C-alpha cells in the first residue's frame, strides 16, 4: 500500500466519522422534535421559532443526504483498500 493510498483512506475515514457524528445529531434532533410542543431553529446567531413539520422535513432531508454521503465514502474506502491489497 502506497503512502498516498494510506493517507487517502485515512482522510476518507475521518470524513466518514464526521458525517456519522452529524447523522447522530440529526437523528437525536428528530427524536426530540417528537416530544416538543415549541420548536426553535438556530439561524446564525439567532434562535427563531419554527414550524415543527417544516423542521422535521428539513432534518429528514439532511439525514437522507448524510446517509448517502456516508455510503459513498464507505464505498470509496473499500475500493481503495481492495486496490491497495492487490498492489501488495
């Protein structure tokens, strides 16, 4: 395995873990929205009252995108690891 491949795999892994943390936060927020009557959204430095259903839709879209990006990174990691194993 070349040093470049190792660094690239490491970079993909760091990105994937970061996205997984974001996904956990989104899923936690969605869970909390189910138990809250009043919903607020942070925009910049402001906290603004928001429509619960709109916020749920926004978070569900973000969750979907995060899952897609995580899947793509996992596939890239896997391809690089297989490629590196063949090169050895």
